[in-house]
């Protein structure tokens, strides 16, 4: 962090820790995974470099700049967050997850099709990053962010997914939605029957946040957390 940069606030650090534990509590990450919060146009805040579900209340998070190299004390795949924030000014929260159903679906070379309400948020379906290796170089991270494009999620073959939200709360909620969409897709594949899919019009009408949909799911995911914070209402 540059000397002139203001530090992250206590509330921002609390949000990142709460999000990390929510991902762990609901099986969306295990020993690996991470999440981050955009602070401003040039910086973001990422959680401690440890299993997200084991992040302790009050543990220090790390500020990372969008310009320059990735700090040595930050997990290597955090460069994915940096490149997404660079390319997507609309993104204010990123979650890197490894949900089990999605992992199984991804090794079939598939991503969830929009077949039910939660899947509609990724219509018609998330792009696939067809490389099973860890993203440990800047060129890989740049290409992954480009492949994500304007989507809310990108599925990584045999390696989980990355979610991009208007807020960190939204990124965490979308991680839960994506895993449920993968569950539905696997269930449909197991029948051998051609399953129905949402039309663009149906997804557009369903993939909304009004009526407290974001806030209620965030409350569910963070229930009982010692540092739980509220989710802001999405814009629009």
C-alpha cells in the first residue's frame, strides 16, 4: 500500500471476513478459495491467506493495488481478482470458489444451463475456462478475465469458479446460486431426458434482486456469524 493511500475501514475488513466464513460454512470453498472487495478505482481488499472458513474475527486483511505486481504475502490466484477489477469497473466483489457439484459438472466440459430460477442469473450459461491448471501467472489471469467478459461467473474446468458481483455480498450469493444450478444440471443429465431451459425473456424476468432476494440469501448464508453485516440493496 502506498503511504498516501487510506487504509481499509474496520467495516470493510469485517465484510471480507464475514464473506469468507460464509463461503466456508456452506461448502462453497474448503482449504482453498478467497474473496475480495473493491475499495476504490485503484485498490481492493482480500481476505487472509488461509482457509476461508477458518478466518478469525478481527484477522487482518490485505490491500492490493491494481497497478504493479502482486504482493508476495497474497495468494497467487488473487491476481484473478486484480484483472477482473481492472477490466470490469462494475464489479465490486469477487469470490473464488470450489463448489463440489460444479466441480463435477466442469470435468464433463459443461457449465450450468439456465433451467431454474437461480440458474437464470447466468443466462444462457457461464463461460468455461478450459484449463485445469492453477492460475499462477499474470497472462493466465488476464486471459481468464477476458474470457469472463460481462458474465457474472466463469467456470474453471476441474478447478471451481470465479464470481463477479456488484458487491461482495452479491458475489457470495451468486456462488450459492451457481452451485445450485450445477446440482440441477447434473440431476437433469442423470435422467437422459432433454431438460427444459429458460428463454432469454424468462431469464430476464427472473434474474432480479427486488423483494429483498439478495438480502435474504445473504442473511441465510451469514446467520450466526460473529461479525455478520447487512447486505446493501442492489442498484436498480
